C-alpha cells in the first residue's frame, strides 16, 4: 500500500505546575514502555524535550515533534494538566491529535501521588471546544499505562485516515452516465473535509490513452497480469489494451496529483467507454485498488472517497459494490437457513461488474461484461474480473454528501458467507444482522446511493470515530432489535 500515510506518532506529556512534574514524567515512561512491550513501537516517538507546563514549553514540544517528523500526536495528561497550553499544542500541531489521561495507580499513593487527570480531562475537553479545536478523545479516555497503550493502538488507523484525507486528491473522469443521478453529489463537502478534486473529461483520458500506444512498458504489465490471472486469463487478446490503460492511469496520477500525496480515482466505464476504448476498465480498476489507489465505478466521487477511507483504516484493498439483489428463497433455504444465525432479510447479494481485487476473490477469471454485452458486441465488453468474493468478515460503509450538501454516513459490520453465488461479476452473499431494517430506515430513508464501500474485516469502531471527527452529524448503523429507528413504526 504505497498510497496511504506512514504514521509517526509523537507522545507529549503535560503537567499542571501545582502538581508534581514527576507524575507526568514517570507515567509517560510507563506508557511508552507498555506500548513497546505490547506493540511494535517503531511508529511512536516519546518527546524528551520537556513536560509541557507552559506556553513556552508548548512551543518547545511542538518544534520537537515536528523536527522528529511526527504526523500524529498524543497529548498525555500525566496529571491534571495545563488546559491552555495543552489545547494550544493541539491547535498548532498540523495533524490529528488524541487526548488521553492517566488513571491513579494505587490507594497507597493518593496524597503526593494523586494526579487528578480524570478531572483534568474535563477541562481539556472544555478548552478544545472553546477554541474550536478538533481532537480525538476515546470512548473512555482515562486508564493505566497498558490501557492507554491500547488507546494509542486504536488511534493509529483513525490518525492514518485523517492524515490521508488532508493530503488527498480525487481525480475524476467524465460526468456520471445517463440515468445515474444516484451518485450525483455536491463537491463542496470535499473541500470542507480538506480534500481536493480534479474533474476531467473522458475525452482527456482517451487522448492520454492513445498517446500510450506502443508504450515499451506494456509487455511487462501484460506479463504481470498473466501471472495474476493464471488459468482465469480467458481473454488474453485484450491484455495489451488493458495494460496500456493501466499505464495511462498511473502516469496521470503522477502528473496530476500536484502538491497532494495521495490519490483516489472516480472513473467512467459506460456507455461510450466500451465502444471508444474497445474494452471495459473493470480489471484495471481492481488492480489499482489492490495497489492502494482506490478506483470507483461510474464516476462515484464519494464512493472513491469512502474507499480511500477504508484503505487507510484497514491498510488493505477495499471494493465498491452495489447493494444489489435479494438472495432467492430457495437458495436461502438450501444454503443458509439452519446453518447460520441469519434471517432471510439479513442477507443480500453485493455485486459489481468486476472491480474487486483478485486477492479478495475465492477464484477469478477475466471475461466479458454480461450486462453490457446484451446491447453491444461482446468483443468491446471484455476486461471484467469475475469471481465469488472470499468469505469472511466485512464492514459495509459510506460517506456521502446529500443533494442539499449535508454530510451523512453509515457503518454496518457483517460477513460474506461461504455460499456459491451462481451468478456473474464480482459478487458475494452478504449477511448483516438486521439488514432489512437497516436497508429501509438508513439506506432508503436517508437517500444513500446503491454503491457501498466494503472493507475486508470488522472496522466499524474506527470508521465511526473517523466520521465523528470529520463532523458527520448523522451516522447510521444496523440497530439491533428493540432499538427503534426514528422512522420505524413501533406497531410493526
């Protein structure tokens, strides 16, 4: 994954001048030791310059973590803490910041050894709000050295995502296809999130593609594709064109990302793409996503944004799927009922033409795109990657701007079942607890499009915290039985 931040987290301890500084010094040392004993520890930096008690100390600590190359910060209240200096530290640090605090160690040290950080965290949170400073505060932010070490570890994917978004550019090609208003959304919220966007015509892309004809790198890319596809290479004649297109996109990214470090792509794939390029881009999209450069289908800009968020959190390939169709009753009865604790309405099929990374498929083959081939010659619809999605834990999620420029998100954890789909495309049988209610009262009620991002693992906690940090006011989730949605009829 070469398209997401590498984190270096600075740990700065703070102390109120009327409390023993040694409390913060010793507790910081214990925290760092606990983290390094439990986790790798190579991505954290213990700032030795000073314990922050004043604004002057704050400047010194800030310069130190910047010099050390830190792009995320943990402000650690070893005791009550100086509410002004510690919040100014967060204000002037250019990156995500977490506040945590030390619990008391022993009933035998509650005189000179009492730190009152539990109280100090309240003042820190008040001052952060007073100054309009964003900071991440864990669900329960006070703990022992070992517990605070766990908080830092949970902060890493959140910090990595926030750092990535601050340096992200989304590159799009073409307007959405006709009859595709579902993925239409204002781009104003991208700028509010600190994300840049470069919108291009698909004609610009076509020109760049034609200029790559005969590129000497094409044979090497073809060889790599052949190795990846193996026996699934059922359309070998189209590989040179796909390789040419892949090089076009990669070169465009390098030439156009400008001052930004990270890129996601919202690409065009129909209706004129096939007839003009002579193939469909699905397999290439899957390969770039596997490299850590998410590519959304159908110029879904917020889909690309969601995929990038999932990539940063999971440090793995993600995919974008249609929340597509129901599982037929006979299939549910034969393959799911009695074997898994899911109702029929908990299940559905997630599908897209062929954009899912081959690593996330049980097996794969590169074929033609069946839906498009119903209206076009088959030879111009080649290039889609088909296969059942590998079973395992997943998180379905999306960040979306509504038509009236309001940010909404949803997160739902579930799994892909080991059930043969008997269908085509990149597809899987998904199960999410209480999916039927979630589908009606979040996805439909809140006007989400049919595209959802999929991370391969359970990452709901980190995603929820990222969305909170970004200021998303409505975050939907699959509420359990007995917890009614606002629009849910209590009479059933």
